[in-house]
């Protein structure tokens, strides 16, 4: 296919030196190309400028480089990158001279994911910068598909809704360039920021993980348990006691599968149903914990009862053991509604992980994996202690408890057992 000339550009610096540039692309790409975004970076990486041209009406244009650097610069000191953008802000082509990455200041200005509507792939970013003009380059990592967006605000913090849906369970990188308008279509760049994130998976993907997890723990070795436990340092429980005995829930961190819809969506408190087993098959509690030396034990009926619902949320591993995350919600609550839409509801009396057996009048857990429970309400410990539904014990601590409990460990991406294949992510087929 013949190459079509899109632009004939003349680059000019303050010293009136100039340089010509011809931008060509394939014929079909040229038809889609609506806007040309020209990013100029100085050799030092510390000075940048953006010029936005209307491709069809400014085929011949002079780009004047505002070089307010102290030192003397020549036109050869500037590098150019050109993005061809279509009417949907999608990058259809890009080309550059020996482009060097911008080394603009990256400290005060930030960008992060603020809100997500998982069903429709609507993601909202929170952008914080003193600059009024922001240029966002959003890249889907696997396909290298890029979108280039320009947004403006009064400066300070703004929330910005990405104007197209993101695909589920994919990695994205957002690069933000901050600057101010010099004249229409021309901006100076002064700072940058970037963030990387994985979009949440859909319920279909969670169902596939559930299938993997139930496959993994078959044939099941089950054991009766009477309590779930939660380890924390002594001062954590001291503080709760001094504040009236209510243990308050907090936002779920990013631990486990990075695409879990649960992450940063609802609040709760983690408990464990993990027991060790003697060679004879008798369960006993682990002697130590990475999360703290004090252990709160809460009786099973507090969690598994007629007023609560149970959901499957996640299946993952770090190094050796496989874990499942289950969620216990109060029926009808906000969290319950969220879980019903995004997770897999479990039958409390019949599921592969944790269930109540009416005949034996007790709860059973699956020994093949670590079952963790995220309980989505505050807990009044004082009330439970008074009513003999909870008790405390102590154990040793291993490792750095702060880091582990706060940040949350990410899933081992290379495990074949608990990671969905790229095909399953693109097209989740339920058998
Ligand atoms: Zn695994």
C-alpha cells in the first residue's frame, strides 16, 4: 500500500534555526487520522512541549519550539514524537525522530484509578496537578493499543472518566503529561506522572476461577472446625478495646489476583480457616502468624447462619499453598448486593470450601487449600466475648507483620493452576 504524506512540518526554535520533517503513513491509516499530537522533548528530557494540529487542515505547519532553557540549544537538541489520533481518540499511527523518554519532574503530580463500574468497563481516574492542561496516553499492555486524550481543569484535583470502555482483566498503563496552554493547540509540559493497573474481571472469569479452585481441591479432605481466627498485634486489639470494643472494617487491599473485583471495592475484615494437620489427620492451629501475636477466635455460627450469605471471590497462590477467598455478607447489605453482581454465590450447606453440615451440626473446611474469609461488617468483640462466642489466644510472630497485612501480597502470575489463560480472559467459556 502506498505511503501518503500527512504532514510537511517545519520545526523552528527561538534562534530561528529550522528543520523540515515529512510525516507519511499508510493510505487507510491516513483516512482515520484526524488529529496530530506532536510531542517535543529536549535532549535533557527536562523540557517538553505539545502541539496539537488538525491533520486535514494543517497539513503544512510550522511548529515553533519555545526554548526557555538557560543554556544555548540548537534545533538538533529536540526530539519529536508524533501521534496520529482518530475521532475516537485512538492512536492509529506513531512515528518519531530518535525520541528520548521525558525526564520531567515526577513527584507532586499524581494519577490513580478512582472509581470503576466493572460491568461496563467504565473507569474514572483521579488526577492531581497544579497544571491546567493534562495529556493522557492510555496503553493496553498486551496489544499496545493506545488512546491519547486531552483534558483541562482549573488545576488541583480532578476526576476524569475515560471516554471509552476498558476491557476486563487487562493491564493498562496511563502516562500523564501536565502543562499549560501557550496558545490554542500549543502547550508547555512541566511534569508527568504514571500509573499501572489491571482492570477487574467479570463474573464469568470469577466462575472460571471457581471451577479451577474446586477442581484443585478434589478429592476433598474435610475437617470440622468450630472457629475462624484473626491474628493482629496486641496494640491493635488494645486500641479496639479502648474505643468501645468495635473492630471496624477497612477497604480490601490489592492482595491476591490483581483483577479480583473485590479489590478496593468493599470493606471487611479478614479471618482464616487455615489449620495444620497432624499425620493422623487431626487439625491444630498454626503456632505462629505473620500478622501478629494475638489471635481472636470467633465461633463459626457467627459467620455461617441464616442471616448471612457466602460467596467465592478469589483463587491464588504466592509460593506454595493455594488460597481461596470467600466473602461473608449480611444478606441485603450493600456488600451483599455487590457480591451478588460480581462474585459466585455459594450454598452454605454444600460447596467445596466451607459449609455447614446439618447432620453433624458443625462446619467443615477443605484441607487442600487455605480458606480465607472476608467478613463485610464491623464486629463488636466485647459483645462476642461476653456471650462466649469469641476468645483470645497468643502465638509467635514470623516476618514483618506490618508489610504483609497492609500491602497484601500479589498473586504468583506464573502458576498454571490458579491463573486463567489469555484465551480464557478474552473469551471466558463456561463449561
Ligand atoms: Zn497457583
